[in-house]
C-alpha cells in the first residue's frame, strides 16, 4: 500500500468534486499514466482483470460463431477458463513447458482446426510465453491472440513491456498482484475500433444518452481504485527491486536442496518477481513442505493445483495435458511480497530445510 497521506490527499478531491465513478478524473489520469508506463496507445480500465479478459474476448471475437474453439492453458487461475466459456467459446487445453510453465507453443498447431478462432496464452508467474512463435502460428492460421498477462505487470521482454504482444493483453490489479488498485484490471488493445467497443461494453453498451448499441455489462473502474493505482504506480519499481532481493535470498538459501527445482529468470527478460515457484520431485514431498510451513503459520500456495480443467463445474479431461497435470501436483509458490524481510525469508528457508532433513543453510 502507498503512504496513507498520499492516498488521502487524492481521496480528498473526491469529497470536493463528488465524482465517484463513471470515468472521472482519476480514471483518466490512471489510464494516461499506464499508457505512458507501458508505452502503448490504448489502455482501458476495468473493475478487475477478469472483466478485462471477458470483454476483450466478447469484443474481439464478436463476429465468430459461439461455441468456436480457443486454445489455452489449464495451468492458470480459474478466471482464464471462466472468461472463455462465459464469452461463449470452448477452451481447448494445450500442454505447458516444463521449464517456464507457459503454453508449449510446439503443441498448439496440432490442436488447430476449422473451429479454432483464437489463442489465450498466460504469462504464468510473469514468465513470458513464446510470443514470437505464437505470433507466427496466429498469423499463419488467421487466429486472434489475447494474452492473460495478469501476472506480468512490469515485465519486459527484449526491452518491451509485455503489453505489446497479441491483439490484446490484459492485466490484473487485484490486491494480491505485484501492482494493485485494490481491485482492478486493464486491457491493452491494438485495434482502435475494438478498443472503443470494449469501452462501451464495460458501461452497459451505452454509446450516448439515448443510444445503447451493444449488449454490455458493468465493469467500470471507480475513482477510489483509480486513485490507489496512481499512488501505487510510483512505488512499482521499488517494490519489484525489493521482491528481487527476496527472490535472490530464496535461491541463496535453497540452491543446495536436492528435492526441489528452482527456475531461473528467462533470457532477454526483465522479471517482476511476482511469484517464487518451486517444483518438488514428487507430490508427497510438496505436500509435506506445505504442511510444515502451515504449522509455522507460513502460507505457501499450491498455485496452480488443481488444473482448471479438473474443476467440478466443467467436464474436461485433465489427462489431456500430462505435463501440466504433473507440474500441478509438484508445484508450490513461496511467500514473496515487498514487506517480507530477508530475515523472515531465511526463516522460511530454515523451516523448509529442516522439514526436508537439511542442515541450516551455510553450515556443513
Ligand atoms: C488474478 C488473475 C486473473 C483475474 O484477475 P482479477 O483482477 O482477480 O479479476 C486472471 N488470470 C490470472 C492468471 C490471474 O492470476
């Protein structure tokens, strides 16, 4: 959270002008600041990342027959799969890479048929998908690409913000993400007409006082959230730098542990250190460490377990993506946030080490 006085200074203005929501001053200011920070032309703001994704799919694929197929990953937060289905499409699950957990681009083409209309990859943990190969495939087959970049705010690839990839990239500014506006989301939209349509869709499809041209919903970001985003944006780089130190501390304290695999930062990438995933050799070991930490009131997360294709609200087959299924059984993400001290990080590592039968880090 930003210093309280910085937030309350902005909020005071709301008490003067009584403009609480519906694309007010802070909405506009936050939007401009994001366009500048991400160096893209069209950024729109939403109540949350989920609505940014759902409305992006609705607008970009408006001329596609309902029920058409979208190739995506099951190794993600449930929002990705829900957005595809709620927008009227059918998710086709593609397997993931074992080294960065993003969609395995080499497995996309065999899944394409006449029904396929789009690809929805996820920059999971802030790891950048194989954007070049995905772009090549999309071009070749005439498919749209919408990136779920909910984890990837602040990530750069070859010097460019990830907001540049695909027809649309969406971000989440939920309180649990690397950058927050309490709740909130954004879509970076390349096509101006699509951007305009999405802007209306988030406000009931209203295009002027007496015209409703689209069947829309309500997904507008309010002024209190926009003000929070404006305040937090100033501290983003500082927060990423603090997270990086925690990330490095984890690596320093855990690198000799045999039963876990720690993935290094991808080449050509400036990471946001939003998550610290560990891959254990087996599920029993992962679950043991999870319980050990919980006994010490440390809440690691089995993120993402189960796969979205496993949930009871659907009837998909999780076995279609064996690598994703295997990873979801062995993955654990450790606490990482800017206020976590390095001493606390060391303590988390000591608890893990003792649980796995290792000596304290640095002792031999
Ligand atoms: C958080 C998240 C979302 C949804 O964002 P909200 O702002 O919580 O609606 C979508 N996809 C992924 C991968 C996420 O982690």
